C-alpha cells in the first residue's frame, strides 16, 4: 500500500475554492503526474514553500486551472514532502482531482492521518494534535482561543512543569534513600507535603477546567432570580439587548421560563428569567413558580436581583439565605445585584450590602444600563479566571482522565507522608503520577490512545 496519502482538506459543499492535500514520499511525484505548470516548468524542481499556477490534467483532459503549493520535508505540517492543489470549489471538480491523485500513486487518507503523521514525525505533541481537532470543532471565540493555546503547546508546557517538579522530587528522594550518609540535601516531610500539595493544586485546577470547558462550549445555564418587581425582566432585556420579556410594573407578570443565549464578553449564558419566586394562590402563577424551581436547580450561575429602592424584607433575606446555601454547597456560582441604582436609597443599599456580605455583589440599574460593564466583567472573571491567558485552557476528557489518575496517586502519596510511610514507597506513588502525566502529553502513548484521539478527526486533517 502506498505511504503517500491524499484527501480533500476543505469541507464538502459548494465554495469558491477547495484544497486537495497530498503527503508522503511520493507527494511531489504524484503532483507532477497530475499537474502541468504553465511556462513548461517542472513540479519536481519546485522549491519548498513555493506555489505555481497550472492545470490539473487527467492524461490529455484538462480538469481545472489551479494553484499548486509544494512543501519539502521536514518543513510541512506532516513533516513529510507535501503538495496542496487549490482548485475551484464544488464537489465534482474536487472529487475528480482527489480520485485522480489516488489513481496516480496516492491512497485515500484515514481520519486525522495528516495530524497523526505530524505527531509521529514530532511536529506536534499529543495535546497539540488534540487541539487541532478542537479548533476545527470550535463553535465560539472562546473554545477557539482555548484550542489555540493548547495548539501552541501551552497545556503541554504546564503538564511538563508539573512533571518536572515530580521528577526533581523523585531524584531527591532517591538520593536520600540510597545515600543517607552522603551530603545529600535532607528530604523532609514538610518538603514533600508542600511540593505535593502545590502539584495537586495545579492538577486539580486543570482537571476542573474540564467542567468549565463543557459549560463554556454549551453555554452556562444561568437563572435570574428575585422576588417580583425587582427588575429581573428588565435585566434580561438589558443583557439581550432588546425587549424580549414582558416588563410591567404589576407584580408577577413573568409566568413562563424564557431561556435565551446571551453572550457576555467571551462567555455564553443560557439565561432563564424565572417567574416571581413568591408564594402565590394563583394557579397559573404557581406553575411558573414550580418551573422556576426546577430550572433553578439546574443552573450553574444564579443571578439574584434585589431592589435598591426599597428596604430589604423577609423575602430578600430568605433569598439571601438560599443563595448562600447554594454557593456553599458548591457547583453553583452566585452573583447578587442591587438593582435600580438610578433611584436607589443609600441607606437601603448599605442594608443590602450588609445582608449580602461575603457574596459577589454589584450595584446596577437594569433600566438605565449603569453597571452593565462591571456585571459582564465579573461574569467573565468568574469563568475565565480574570482573563489571564492560561485561564482559557481547558482539558478534554482523555486529558482529564490522566490528570485524575495523577491526582489520585499524588493524594495517596500525601496521605502516605502524613501516615509516616517510608519515602521509597512514597516515591512509587509519585512516579506513577508522573507516568500518568507523561501519558497526558503523549510521551508514553499507546496505540489505543492514538486511535482514540484520531477517531474524532475529519479526513484531510
Ligand atoms: P421583575 O418582576 O423582577 O421581572 O421586574 P421587571 O423587570 O418587570 O421590573 C419591574 C419594574 O421596575 C418595571 O416598571 C421596571 O421598569 C422597573 N425597573 C426595573 N429595573 C429598574 C431600574 O434599574 N431602575 C428603575 N428606576 N426602574 C427599574
């Protein structure tokens, strides 16, 4: 079977241009057989990173006018000789050129085979290869950014950093255990504990980024809660940028759960405006309250709204207790808004602030728009860790699995230190953790891992 592969690299469908990609020892030869350069030049003589205009020919039949780009090993995506034919888009022409290349010495590539070659030839690490698939699948700016960082190797760097610390620690332990009488620096329980807890902290943070990544990809289920008339619908409209929820000054107007996707900076919220959460005799309104409760329990972000122009009452205090409870239980982030800052009473506002002490609280006017920017920035910060570039790194399922394995070895090691287990036994746990991290970056990589990673790819990448 030929080891020169070929695929249509662009998406199927109509478009102005398409690209047929060839990679392997025979790539330039295959291109030579199907491509006639204008001006009588020879494909075989083209330098790497050069392109030329010409014709795709099937024997004497002219199929398309196209541009051929040549890449010479190792300076190509796969690290092998490669050629790309940019032809006119459209399914028929593109497929015809693809089949023509296959008839002239190439074979159809498998899913992700180009990237797999890049991995094998050391052009990409495993996490970078995975990032390529994530970039293709990215739906939004943020997932794109995260994949972009991983593609640049930022994730691999962080993992390598952790692994390095563990290796240094292992070295110290080994020296201490093997040559206790020599002038080796002493390994103390404190040193082990502090090193282990730092690496554990970092591993945990990365492992948790998986959930944030999922949330950000799908949108964060969020709910605006608060008693009637505090300005929930007005806030929803402010965030949506148009009048969607019905706003009236009669209490209890919003009876259905309205859910809309709102982009708050880099974060997408799936925002529900819940019906007034007060006790009611009205049957229809009661249904709204039940729905609101259900949606509430599924929310990852609760935005509690209070009316800064009225004194806090028992309903407000109850709501405050509820959100404190949710925040303490974990898994839910909570944000308190003191609304109506345009007509609020300074005395009431400070009562609210006291009541909400310790919770993230912002004063806004949903009607006028004051505080909107601060609200958006706060939400972004909650999910992106202050907008630091590393804050947008997310791990995927496979990577999380490796991290969690490393974590469990490290926690065992930590537990062992606390129990006074011998240092060489601790060393075994640390070394297992380092192995798990090595698997994450692809240093210790099994065929099944590679197959799993590349099964998610499209052909041509
Ligand atoms: P909901 O029942 O919590 O959804 O409250 P609405 O959004 O329906 O608002 C109730 C009333 O408060 C409406 O008359 C709004 O115009 C008014 N309102 C909401 N936000 C503000 C605000 O920031 N400032 C002022 N002055 N009025 C507001």
